C-alpha cells in the first residue's frame, strides 16, 4: 500500500476511535456517573418486582405518583393508592416473576425529571382454574423519575 494511503487510513481510524462513545454494558446508554446512578436505581426496581418486595417498591414511588391510562374516562388511571392496592393484592398472587430490561435512553429534562426509556420482557405465573398459568409480555416503557436526595422516586411508569 502506498505510504500516503497508509497515513490517510491511520488518520481515519484514529479519528473514529476518538469519536467512539462508551456505553454502559448491556445497554444503549452513555457510560457516565449520572446514568449509572439511574440504572442502579432502576435495577433495584427490577429486582423488587422479581422478588415481590412490596415495601421497597412503595418506597421507590413518589407520593404524587400518577399514571394516565388509555381510557378517556379515567377508569384505568392509577395513583399511589391504586398501585399500592395492586401491589398488596393481585401482585402478591403472582409467582415465578422474571423481568428483564434493556435500557435504551436516559433523558434529563429542564424540569428535573429523568425519563428512562427501556424495553422489557416479563414472564409471570398466576393461579388459574386448573393450574398456574404463565403470562408473557414484551413492550417498551418509560419510567419518569425525580431526584429525592441521593436517590430517586418514580412518578410514572410502574
């Protein structure tokens, strides 16, 4: 190869290496301390779901939690109390919970909210008429977090 072409190729490779972004392993999220803190919190949430740690999940929720549902009459809207009732009721009937998350993006907003966009794959068993029935779901979701001292609170998306 011509020496000039070698130098040009080397310059391109070095330039590309300088532009490379480092991602947190197994995510699509830029590796920095703020993003690591957010993902660590979300992993506590994920483990809380799998281990049915209702007390921990409730502590992670903001008292002002509110999730608008898709029903225009508000029948499927959920506030802190409605989520608490679900977690202490029907949620406790589940078993074999598996909740996997692929973190896609973390956005820090000017209004001090942090949006965590992710794709989840969930599997869980609930009692059925004859035996436990497995249910599966894969979907995208967004957690809306706010800072709470050294940690965060979930305001939407559970």
